C-alpha cells in the first residue's frame, strides 16, 4: 500500500475496524458509503471474510466482528499455502515434449 493512500486514509477516513489479521477497514468521514480496506503486509483480497466483503461493497451495513470466522480464514489460508508447497512437483524432466508434426 502506498504511503500516499495511508496518509489519505488518516486524514479523510475513519477507522471502523481492524481484524485479527491486521486488515484495517475505513469509511469516508464525509460520505460513510465510501469504504475501503488497507490490507496487512503480505495479504490481499482473499484474506477478508464474506461479511466484510459485503460491507465494503455496501450490500451490508453491519460489520460483523466474529473472531471465529477470522480464525477459520487464517487456518484455511495456511492450509492452502502448505498444500501448495507440499504438492508442488519437482521438475526432474526437461520440461515438456514439444509438438512434432507428422
């Protein structure tokens, strides 16, 4: 996240919630319907639960602070990362067989 956007958020935004992952949820001080998120280091859109996503896109006015859902999300992200690391094939061959016309 750029320094300029963090400064903009500080002066023009109102911090609504910070989840256990470190994501910060803001809304504009003058227009509460304008909402955004500053992701924690190393995280992206996959790190926010559905109800937070709904709040960001103005389909819900409540920001549920359910810690159990966040813990489940953290465990899912860790499991997907571990699974990707352990199931990655070693590249022992020269890559691929190119197409040979007949």
